[in-house]
């Protein structure tokens, strides 16, 4: 029973939960549906003023409601995703045009006023459809309207032919012009969207350059110090422990001197991959300067930081580094310190630095506590 309820809940959640794009499509659909319902109100007003037969108002309203329900079902069920354009913009506008033509066939004296709804229907395609699609919809509207006028002339000889031809001539100018201008607006929108994406990519790149070290891809000194300052404030407020590990490559100058700076850069670039495999998501690792790296361990006391540093030291020693002769190992010395109550960041880093140099003086490739 509980499995059944759980399954039903998951299905309901999956039904209601849509990705961001689907939600946007639904909002656009609701705008179109709202406009369609306003058209229903217009039909009833015209019928009340005896400008439109009540049959046309009632059938038109029922048809509009049916179309709204149909497209609602397509969006809510996700069947719209099977179409090349999941927004179904072309389909919605085409359906609106064809049904509007049917209403005008029944509209009598109100027909010429309802012609204004053609551009309203096409307006929803301006932000989604290119010029070719809009022009195709304009031609559909002209063909449907010409057919409707021809049927009217056959059904009712009293229809003013001159007025009907004038009406169609005006539509022949207005609808293609509207489609052409809509296509132009759509092209501007696409260009603006492309420019926005390019600007966003550039901004993201600048943002990354501001916080990342170019050689290693890790956080730079600026970001490390800013993060350290925030963690110290949290420590002072909440008392959560904070430890740091200052990591220095052993004999790095010898690598540069014997193998060249390209090999040294390759070692620096590969070190984060070897050193950070076992870190938590909240740990912050970055290049502090030269061949020195800094690891921030929020919520970690000294002994816990020592264990993390020891795992890191062993991982670096076991790693194969590109640019080095096979079998040549890279080692690091790590100084570890825990922030004390009332201590500033300069004091914390100085203790880690002293521990680091004590470890180097004791033979390197080890973890030293400060």
C-alpha cells in the first residue's frame, strides 16, 4: 500500500514538475489562452449589441474553449515535446486563424470588425517565429479569408461584393506587411539573444579570471583570503573550528633548473588533481603564490586537518606527474594550523608558515603542526 502511495506521489510530482523551458512555454500558452477568452467576451458583447448572431457567439466561444483545452492537454501531458517546436506557436496561431475565419463566416455585420483579430493572432508568433513562418501564416489567413468570402457570396447574393473585395485587398496589404515586420522584429530578438549569451560567456570568463589561477585552474590568492576572512567571521560568531594547510612543493627549483620551466608548470598544473581527490565540497583549495598552495578546512580541528594533510601528502607522492621522467616523484611539505579564538588571519597564516618551514628543516615530505 505504501509503495502504491509512494509511486502515485512520484508520478504526481513528475506530472507537475516541469523544467524551466516547459514552464516558460506554459506561461506563453496561458497568455494566448487569456487573449482567446477575451475574444469570447468580445463575441458576446457583439451579440448583445445585435451586431453578431447569437449562434456565432455561442459556437465561437465553444470552439475557442475547445482549442484552449486541447493545447492545455498537450502542454500538461508533455506531448508538445514531441513536436519540432515544443511551444506549438505555429499550430496555435494557425488554429486561431482558421477558427476566426469560421466565426467571421457566421458573423454577419460584425465580420469587418473581427478582421482585426488576424494581426492579434499573428502577434503571438512574432517573438517565436521567423519571417518565413509568419509569411506562411499570413498566406494561410488570406487563403482562408478568400475562401470564406467566396462562400459568403455564393450563400448570400445580397453581400456587398465591392466591400468584400475592398476588405480582402486591405488584408492583402496588412497581413504580409505584418509578417515582414514581425520577421524583422524576430531577427532583432535573435541577435539580441545571441549578444546576451556572448556577453554572459564573457562575463563568466572575466569572473573566473578574477578568482582562478590561470596556470593551475584553482582558486587564486585573492579568493582564498576573502574566503578565509568569511570563515574567520563565522568562527567568531558560531565557534565552528577552522584549520588551514599551507602546502609547498619540495625541490621545485631543482625541477625548473634541471627540466625547464615547462616541466615545472606541468607539475604545478597537475598538483591540484593529485592533491584534491579526497577533499569535501566545502573545502577550499588554491594557489597561494609560486609553488605554495593553501587549503582551507572549515569545521575541522587540528588533528582532523593533520589527517587530511597526510592523505594529501601521500597522494601527491604516489602520483605520476606529466613532464617528469618516469619514476621521478614529487613530494610536498605541509604546515597545518588551527585558528585560535581572537587570532587574526595574519597570525594564523604565520603559524602555518612556521610549521611548513619546520617540516622542511626536518627533512621535507611531511606534515608539521603549528
